[in-house]
């Protein structure tokens, strides 16, 4: 199993540009989520999904869109990037959130100029 | 809103010491608490998960305890090694078991 994969590893954007961060998992997990991690801070939940076609907002959803058309994939879209979105983004998956651990991808380091 | 605090923010110890990392949370209505390890430039790796009905979990040299009523958890690392150097984060879910809240982590340095 590859586990949780994320692409790209690094990305530089200009203010106002759009892009999609990709996340895929091959463990048939129903739950997937996106976090951002800023220096000196813990991870903050952006959006999550409990299955194909079902998404919900986390703690910091503004400026980000998600959709879940398959169990395997959970892309995160930035429609109009802002410097405040400079961060490291992590994707995670889990079978059941009340009893099972989360598996994390390696992260995407995004810089918005 | 759940707030998670980890103290200390950084810790430096000589190899072989036993050490304790602390995690506190404001809302005791949690489903589980997890401890993770993060190496520089990497993703998070799960160490231990304690469900709300449990008091502790052990894995090798690691032991995590949970006191839900007081909103506290500790991660005990026995006989620390340089390879234990990393940032350790705790996370809880709360009123919605699909939403997780993380502490800002404790950066551990174990000196040879």
C-alpha cells in the first residue's frame, strides 16, 4: 500500500492564482481530511469528508473548496490564492474517526507571493 | 471550541532520561485522544490512540495516559534515545467526532 499520497510536494503561486492540491489514499478509508500547519501552531482542520459525496467544513474553511467524487481522492482547491494561505498542507485518512488512528500524507508546502 | 495546549514547547534532555510530555484540553467531552510524532519536513505518524473509556495505552517505550475529567494527557517516554528527537503532537476530537483539534506540539531533542 502507498498509504496517503499528496501532490505536489512544493508549489509557489502568485496572489489571485488558483490551484488544486491532490490527495489520494489506497486503504479504502471513508474519512478524509485536510489540515494546514503554520509555524509555531498545531494543525488546523480545513475540510473533511466522511464518504464519497459528503463533505463538511472544519475550523478554517474560508478560501478553500473540496469535493469527494470517489473514496480514494479528496482534492483541495484554492480559487484565488492569498499570501495568508502560505502554509504546509496535510491530508489524512481514517476508517472510523471515533476508534481508529489517522494516517497522514507527506504534505504540500505552498508559498503565495 | 476545543482548545489544546502542550507544555513545554521545547525540551532538551540527555540520552537515557525518562521524560513526560503534557497535553491539556478544555472540553472533556472527547471520543479519543491521539499522540503523533512529526519529523522535520515530514507528515505525522501515529504513536498511540486512547479512547475516551480508556485510561492508558502502551507501545514499547511509550506510555500515554488520559484523565478525561481533568482534561489532561501525558506521554511518557522511557530511556530516551537520539532517534526520539522529533516534535510530538496531541489531538482530540470533541462534540463532533469527525473534527480534530491539535496542540502546537513539543519539540524534543535527545542529546547523545
